[in-house]
C-alpha cells in the first residue's frame, strides 16, 4: 500500500513538472519574440540617425525603458525558476522517494525492502523535535556557532551532528529570525540556506520577504511569481507583496532608463538575446531531461505493476503448496500413528511367540530325554517301536514348523524396523519442507 501511494505521488509530481516545463517554455518563447521586436525597433531607430520612431501612438524612446524593464523581469524570473527546479530535483522529498524506486528497479534487486526505505525517509522528513546537538527547540547551539564563526561554523556543526535536510532548514530559519533585526542581508542568506535544504513553497515565500528587507527587490519579485497560484497570504503579507511589486517595478524601470542610451542599446539587447537564447537552450535541455525522467518513472511504474502481478501469482502458488504440504504432513502423522499401533501389536505377538518357543523348547528337551530313554529301552520295547517312531516324526515336524515360525517373526520384525526408519526419514524431509515454505512465506511482502 505504501509503495502504491508513493507511485501515485510520483505520478502527480510528474504531471506538475510537465505543466511547469510547458509554462516555462511558453514564457521563454514570449520573451524571445518581444526582445526580437525591440531589437528590430532599435535597428530602425539607428538607421533613422537617432530620430525616434512612432509606433502605436507612442515613441520607441518612451517604450524602450519599459521593454527593457520587462525583459529584466522575465530574465530574473527565468533564473529563479531554473534554480527552484534544480533544488526541487535534488532535495525535494518526492524526488528522493522516486529515486529509491528507480534505483531499486534499475539495479535488478528485489522490491521487498523498498517500502521500509520509503517509510524511513518519510519519518525522518517529518521529524519535528530538534536534537540536543543543535541546541534543542530554540537551536541555541546553531546561533552560538554562527556568532563565533559565521555560516561556515554552522555548516561544520551540521556535518558533525549528521542533521537531516528538513531539520537543517528549520535551524536556518531560526537563525534568520535571530538575525532579522541585526543584519538583514545575513538573515536573507540564512533564509536562502533554509530553502536550499528544503525547497518548499512557504520557505520560498519567506525568502522573498527576507530578500526584500535586505534590499534585493528584483529577485524577491521573481520568487513571488514562482510561487504556486494557490499560495495564501495574510493581510500584512499582501501589503508587503504589493510593496515588493511596486518597488521592483520602479527599480527595473530606473535601471532601464539608465541603460537606454541609443549607442549602447543594440549591444545590450544583443547580449540579452544571447543570454536568453542560452537560458532557453538550457531550459529546453532541462525540459528534455525532465521528459526523460518522466518516461523512466512511467517505465518503472509499469515494471513495478508487472512485478506486483508476478509476486501475487507466486504468493498464491506458495499458499496452495503450503496447503498441500500440510495435508501430506497430516496424512504422514496418521500413518505414523497407525504404524505405532501395528508395532505395539507386533511386539505383543512377538512376546507370545517367544513364550510359545520357550514352551516348544521345553517340549523338545523332554522329547530328547524321552528319545534317549527310548533308545535304552529299544530292545525291550520293540513292539512299541513303530508307534514311537511315528510320534517322533510328528514331534520333529512340529519342531520344524516352530523354527519356520520363529524365522518368519524375525523377518517381520526386520521389515517393521525398516518401515519405521523410512517413516522417520520421510517425517524429517516433510518438516524441512514445511520450514522452507514458512521461510518463503515470511519473506513475501504483506505477510
């Protein structure tokens, strides 16, 4: 169930990445088209030897600063979007979970251990209580380390404590709040470190506000544009957003007016076009990589479904085999009980035969004594010779029969012992098969 939920989240993220890539490419094409139009206007202005060109009721010299300001805004937006995508591709929780699935599939290993890995990362990412190695709830050790050695000391503290990305982000946020009224630039840098460790929308919004307080309104404005459309703002945040929009627009327009000298205009626009073309190529490459990743995730999902179906079939087969083995074991137990009963009966019969053989031996000894006496009295008992000879022949026949019965009993006992040995070996093999089946079932997922 956990693996299926993670795959569903991966599909949602893939769709979001596809939509973001399409929007990014559309914005890049729009920027390129607008800059090409302004470049052509500048060339026409130069051919007119500095005379302004009237287009759509306004002069090019009046429109150009606004165009350059808009180009600067879009360029900053593209840079911020690229950085945000890069951070999400490396540090986002869903990407880490998806990488585990992909690595498990590509390595050809078993998927049995994947849910445990996913659950471990999810629990680590949801850790709320700060460890004592960072100073507890207030992150006192982090603030103390910064006061002593700056950002490098904080990074050293994180490395020594082996802190997870989410907890690092919380520590950087606490440090940024500590520096808010002391050094706005350092507070903004700490907020940036927090977003780099845990690239989430609310951290990006807070970073934009810290950058505004530090004086970087252009990047702050671009970050507000990168935020998801459903981002909520409080009343104070909405007022700050409006202030950022206003200040960034004025700053871009002011910079554009400084750059709008006619002799420098074409060079600047050409460089911007080259830079935007480079950015466009990079974004196109990034979009292609994202498409490749999406296809790989889709293939991994399909392969996972196939393996799941195969494992389900194997599980059913093992359950059926276990039931068959159980039936066989019960039958063997019943056969063993029956053999024990037969053994007890044969043992009783053997004792009776032994007792009878002893009696026959006593009779034989008596017959031998009688025969000896008969030999002594042979001369005197000539008349009774035939009768005694006949009696001796009968006794000899009885003795032979008793010997044959004794041999038969010995053969029966040997056969019974052999059958008992075979039954014991069969029971040992059955128990070994049962243990093997139990081990196989215990290693199956969901058991």
